[in-house]
C-alpha cells in the first residue's frame, strides 16, 4: 500500500502561494494596461485638440495654451503612474517566479516519491506472485 507523500501539506501551501502570486500578477498587468489606455486616450485628446481649435483672439489663445499645458502635465503624471505600475508588475512577476520555483521543487519530490512507491508496490506484488507460483509448483510436483 502506497504511503502518502510526507510533504503534501507543504506542497498545498506552495500551490496556494503560487495561485495568490498569479492573481497579484494578473491584477498588476491589468493596472499596467489601464495606465497605457489612459495615456493613449490623453495623447489622442491632445492631438485632437491641437488640430481642431481655431484661435481668433488672445483669450482663446490663452485658453488653448492652458489646456495644452494641463494635458501635457496630465501626460507626465500618467507616464509616472505607468512607470510605477510597470515596476509593480515586474515585482509581481518576480514573486510569481519564486513561488513557482518553490512549488516545482516539491512537485519533483512528489513525483519521485510516487515512482518509488509504485516500484515498491510492484516489487511486493511480484514477490507475492512468485510465492504463489512457487507454492503451486511444489504442490503440483508432490502429487
């Protein structure tokens, strides 16, 4: 009868850590995509505003300049947010890789344990079959 893998509880813990790290990585990648989308929308807004505004007086020119400056400032902030989110995603990827490595080592130990237990079971079964065969030869020869 095969023994249970002695590190099964630790392996379950490592898989739970890996799942948590994968969820954090997915969330971080979503935040990176959101920041990229916001940057794209802001750049498109800036480009649209540059081509469609007709300046007729100084007040309009002042308003256009203020809007462009504000949009550029927003773009700089979005660039900083995107950079921070990319760094967070990189850290989440590193954490996931570490969790995966920790689980992988235990998975290999579990596979080795399963192979050894299967081999032991097969040896036990073969010994029983050999004993049955030897008994039937001695009992068959005595008749």
